[in-house]
C-alpha cells in the first residue's frame, strides 16, 4: 500500500464512493513527496478497497480493458416467474451487448416456508422447492456467469432456522441448495464501475432508489418493489448520479402474489441496462413475450 495510512483511503472512498476519485486524491497527496505513476496509484487503491469490501460482504469490480454494459434482472420468485421473461432477457441483453449480468435478488419465492400466511392453494414445501429448482435451470444455462444480491425471500431458510436458534452450519449453503455454479457470485451488494447494486432492503418507496443513491453518494440499482420501475437523476457541480428500480419478472396471477391482488400499483415486468455511472435505461417487457400466460 502507499505510504500513508490505509484508514485514510477508506475515509476518502466513503466520502466520494469512487475508486477513480480516491486514487486521484491519493496521487495528488503522495506526489507532494514523491512522483507516482498514475496507474500504480489507482491499482493499489483499488486492490486495497476490494480486499476490505470482500471482508464486509460486498464486492467492488472494475475492468479497464473494455466497456462494460450491465444487464440487471428483476426479482424472479421462482417457481412463480413469468415464463416469457427469460426470452425477453436474452433478446434485450443481446440487443444492448450486455457484458455482465446482475440478478437483483429474490430468485426464489419460498412461499411455503415463509413466516407469512400460506395460501390454501399452495403446493407443499418440498414440491415448491423442486419446482423452483427446475425453474431456475434455464436462467443458469442462459447466464452461466452472474452476480446475485442477497435478498429477503432468498434468505427465508436462514431466517427460519435462526428462529429455532440453530446456526446455519446445519443447512446447505445457498449456492448448493439451488444448484448455482461457482461462476455465480453471491454477495450483499456489488459495486461495478462506481454503481451500487443491491436488492433494495431499507430503500423502500417510489423514491427509494434515488434516496439510497444520495446516501451512498453514487448511482444505485435495486429491485425488491415489483411495482416500482423508474430512473431518477441528480446532478451537482461534480457529477451526475441516478437511482434506478428495475421492476420484476413475476407472474402476478399466481397464488404467491395473492396478497397484492387489491394493491393499486401492479408489478411492472422489465429489466435494467447500465452503461456507466451516469447512464442507464429501463426496458419494459413487450406484449409479445406475455403469450397469454395466466
């Protein structure tokens, strides 16, 4: 690491939320006593922050060799995903030349074992798990390398076993439970090229994403709220950031979503495309993918 205190690097990163900006400050200060090659400063700062980030259950990733385009997949809630959603994703990601894929969380619903009231028409817990496992297979095949954010529905088994006072050592690891490959990363959040991706817990409401962005001092992408499908920007003298909510990919007619049948706002099916920390777009799922599914 550079010759000044590492905790100062963390303070700078927390203030500006950018590896690039932190490296610039490090370089400026260090140049007062000795010249440092530009790339060396950024590489050392990035390596240090990545190490600390992994220890705190998050991942920071950057790549300089090519432009990254991140495709963001909304909540699936398998086995209650919309059957046309995966074809929509594949077509959309190909069109926008997506290089990296982020599942924003809730890939599985776990309806039968949740703390909430189970619908009388629900399948049993074992059958529902088997159905969800099979529903996930096309997504694993279509996106063999991906990042997945921790989320409330995916963590239901862990929370239920915690209620019993049992440590998680007694249950399968999440990736083993759902047959996810080693090429899938599973973390609480990801920071990719100065954009913060998380499920959306603690950032509720129609303005949840932009409020989270203002708090994080960087652009934010989230899911969790199926009916919120928006992007909002904020600018100041230094930069431009956004907060984006990507909707979902569920079939709202199935029993797992019976709780919301009288809600005035319905789920919006779609996905997000992120081209940089200041440029993103939402793509709603077109009617041709619905196919009359009920």
